[in-house]
C-alpha cells in the first residue's frame, strides 16, 4: 500500500500540539490545499458538520464550513447532535475510556 505524503508550509508550528489533521470540509487552508493539489474531488470530501437551517434540517454545501452546526451521519453515534452537545459527549466518552480529557490551550 502506498500513502502519499505532502509537505506544505501552511502548517503553523506554534498553533498547538498533537497530530496534524487534514480536514478540507472544515478548514479553509486544508480545503484550498486539497483543491490545488487535486487530492480528492469536492463531492467526495466527507463533511461531518453541516449548518442548521430554520426548519431543523441540514443544508449540503460544496464549500468549506467552519462554523458550529449539526453532526452528520459520518459521525456515527454522535450524528444529529449539535456541535456543542457533540463536543461534550465526545469528551465525556473519552474521559470514561481514559483516552482523553478537557484541555484548553
């Protein structure tokens, strides 16, 4: 199996610690990088948060979405939760299993 590796200068070294995530659906720099380098077609980018419109349905958008919203089916057990509720549930689950905890940087 081969995995392409891209080296780019847009990663900010003092942004935080941990793994670098490529989330083109929810980060403007990642979206542009994917488009410029033809890594994946826009229609195949996985969206995990969608905007909530007035009738409580989600709205599909073929653009980067960086706001709070509703988690999509891609999020498994957290699908349908608001960003705020999902954030709490995910951290609570991480604490229960010992894999994570709340932290502010």
